[in-house]
C-alpha cells in the first residue's frame, strides 16, 4: 500500500472545476428546496410537511452521492431534521447504478498502472455491489485467493465538499425554523466522518485494527487487506463468503439469536475495550457465514465509517448506564457533562433521559426479551424521538456534542438489526459481560497500543 509520505500526485483532490460541476447538478435542487422551506416559514406556515419531506427524499435519492449518505445519518438523530423528514430520509438506500466497464478500466489503470490486469489472475469488470461512494468487484489474486476490490467513483472529494455545503444550507434553514437542536456540531462531525470514508488507506488501517481486536473471535470475521493491490482510492481485500442477514429472518429463534449475539459483540466489544465503533450498521455491511450448514457468525465488510472515541466518552457511556440502573442522578448528570452537554437544566436532563432510557432500555432488564415489542425496524426510535422533539421545543435549545452523533446512529442501526432478526436475548447480561471490570485508563492504554500499531492516531 502507498504510505502517506509516498502517495502519487492527487489528481482528484477537492478541485474547483469538479465542485462547480457538482454545484450545477445539486445546488439548484437543494437551493430551491431550501428557499421554499424558508419562504413558507416567512409567510406564516401553510407548508405541507409530508409533501416536502417526500420531495426531499426523492431529490436526495436521485443524487446517489455523499449528500444522500449523510441524509440517512441525520434521520436517526432526534430533531436534527423535522420528524416528517426523518421518517422519509430513513427509507433511503445507499445504492447507485454501477459505473460501466470503460470507467472500471480507466480507474484501475489510474490506480495500479496500465498493466493492472497482469496483477490479477481474474477480474470481473461487472461490479458485485454498488453504493453511494464506490463499487465492489470480485477478483482473484495471482496466488489464487478470492478478492473483493473496492473502487471509488471519480471526483468524490469534490462531490463531498459540494454536498456538505448544501447540507449546511439545509441545516441552517432548519435551525432558524425549529431551533430546539443546534445542528452546527452535528454538521462538523458528519463532514469529518464522510471525508474519512474517501481515504481507503485509512479504511485499510481500520480493518487492520479490527482484525487484531477479533483475532481470537471465531464468530466474527474481518477481511484481510492486500496491500500491494491497494491505494488511497482502491482497496483490495480477501473475499468473505456469506449470505445476507435478512435471509435468516424466518429461521428458528436459536439460529437468529446466534447471529444477533455475534452482532452485539461485534459492536459493543470494540467500544467497551478500545473505544471504537462501527458507525454504519447498515444491513449491507454484514453477511452471515455458515459451518456444517448452520450459521456460525458474521462477516464485517465495511470499515470506512469507524468512530474513534476518547476513553472519557466511553466512561460516560458506562456511567450513564450505571446511573440509570441504580437511579443515581448525580452519576447521570456527570455522564452527560463528560460527553460535552453544557448548561443542563432540570428540564433538559429529563429530556435527555427520555432518549437515554430508550437506548439503554433493553440493557437495564435482567431477562430474555426482544429489543422492542410491536415496532418495525423503520419505526424504531421514532416515537421517542418525537417525544424528545416536543420537550426540546419547550426547554431547548441544546447543542448536541459531536461524539454523540455516531454513537446514536450506530445504536439505532443495531437495534434495527435485532428487530429484523426478531431476536430474543438477555441484553442485560450481554452488555454487562462487556463492561465487567471496566476502567477508563485501561481503555486509553489499549486504544493507544492498538491504533499506533496500525498507523492511526488515538483519540487522546
């Protein structure tokens, strides 16, 4: 892999010409929509929320780019966008029509040289999957290994900058119209994470970290990077055979619980022990592998959206859990403050507790249960988000700390996976296994050793 100090000249950096082109395609749509939102507010209402929300979803879905991906993340944060908009944005899918063979050939030559074909025994020019930022091809290495080759679309850095500018416009309108949530920190956090997703060298390092974390875990598999075939925009990794998670929705409960248990550990173990989370628990980022004809565990497939937390934030998560479990209000408030919430009044604490009790609810009861009863995956958290919204209208505004954004996103996504599987487990015991003997200093030490070893900076 090309190291940071040996990268070739970047012909696709954030170029003005490419941004102008993206603005031309995106800016008119988003700008016009934002103007209608603002205009409706100025003249005193009369806005059809449902119609506008559907229009925004259709517009972003048609873009098939970074702005659509960010919109999905926004849909999970209480009151980051109006509830009607969140419900529509949550239905967006990170998919895109694949780029043709001519694109693939040009792209591969640009990344590996004109003789790129000689570096593979086989390479399928038809993508196996296509998403918002790139597409994946199946290939075979010269030594016979099956590979997954992730190829980034051209000029994505410019598209990201253009789209983040448009996102800022949408959020600024929302702040003026419904100021219960100050979204500025949210926008900064989303921007940094999406920019990181464009750096495949960083993603390869994330993958290396996760391979170390789960080196002894038989139920969780992480691909191995093929460094000599990878660059900043091309990521070659070992192919992991597996079936889509939803293929198992109608299997016996015991089977579904095996998968759900692996998912729980894949998410909570890295967070509780080294301060890492897989920040995009989209169903397409996991497959299920079998042994002797039965599900044995999960493949973790995408490492672009990994959030690294300082140990103080991890400690705050544990403190909040134990505070809720024991009814210790001082500990609860301390946890919120350690996350970065400021100026907390009695009313704001009560409002934050609505959301905290929803997120932690299944972890607080020492019994076997579903993650939620009578709720569809698409509606998971929607009722509680509306209650938070109503309370914040009266007692806000509140600034959401940056680190909360992907913690919240991942927790909602993980809950949706459990709902799809209709899993029934003792989440209390599963969680307490992860935080047994928790000590903040140990998390900081382990994180530092792990990340420096793979070429990443610790959070502290």
